[in-house]
């Protein structure tokens, strides 16, 4: 193990290449630091998001603690299982700090279970911990069992270069927009599946598994401009 090894930033399964972690790289004079984007790393598709963010020029780190959350310029809430991630947010004492940072303007890209967690309301009776902040009511597992998972090509407003290749995996959808500042960027069957409320972006699909990095690129571009 070299002296530059930083355990918190080691990604399970990723080969150590001998390069310094992105956050340790030094910048040439006048070079603007790439934004530091965290990926909430309690459960779900963490590694794929870290790789996509790095491919589009961001520095990307896992976030598991409030101290790590305090360092990042933006955050990805990955897909996975929203009930599990919500419970772990409570157990790791991250829920309140995350809500505070979002209230303070933290840019967030939330995908699938992340979109569920970022929603202000859910279309279900059973309670589950939510981060909230995005003024929508969301329905979990909205596409029915027969369509639990499907790949599709989806036109997304503001994403140039033709439809995106995306994977819907037991995906949610937005049932109702609760405020005027929420823009719908894409819909399936008339229901919003990509929405944006200022610096809060949410997509019902998994953009990180198809190699189509354009949503990550658009998000990182807004973080750079924020
Ligand atoms: N169905 C999951 C949930 O309710 C989300 C699925 C996913 O993130 N791929 O949390």
C-alpha cells in the first residue's frame, strides 16, 4: 500500500492504477479545479456513477459520512433500493445534513431510487424516510411487473445528439408536479421521468449503466456554472 492510498476513496473492485485519487491531483497555475461531485455510497449503483462522472471531467468521490458530504460541490443519489438507502441515511446520521445542504443550494442528480428519495411526497401509504426538496409526488415501481425492467431510447429536453440510451429498472415515475419551478425534461406514457427544479435533477432511469454519459455531462456543466 503506497503512502498516497486513501482508504475512504478506494473503490471496491477498481484496480489501483498508481494514479493519485482525483482529489489529490495538483493543478497547473490558473487551471480551474474540476467540480468535486460526491456519490452517496450507502447502497446501490455507486461505482458506475463515479466512473461516469470521471469520464465527463468531474472529480468524483464516495460520500458515506457528514464530513465527506460537507466537502463536495454536488451529489449524486444513485439508484438501488430507496427504503434501504433511506434507513441507512438515518442510521449514518446523514439525513438532516443532506437536507440542510440541499436547502442551501447543493446541486443533486438523483436517479431511480435517488429520485424517490429526493421527492417531497410518495404515492404510497407506508411511510419511508425521504430526503425531499424536489417538489413532486412520485410513485415507486410505477411501470408494473411485466415491465419491471426495460431499455429504451428517450428524448430528453436539453440533451443534444438524439435520444438517450437508458435503462428503467423497477423504475418510479412522477405522478404529480407540485410546484411551478419543476420542469419536465422527458416523459413515458405521459408521465414525467426526467425533471429539473433548478439545481435538482431527477431521472427515473439508470443513466450510469448504458455508457451514455450525456445526463452526467449536462449536470456537471450546471455544477460548473453554479
Ligand atoms: N424500485 C426501487 C425503489 O423503490 C428503485 C429501483 C432502482 O433504483 N432501480 O427504491
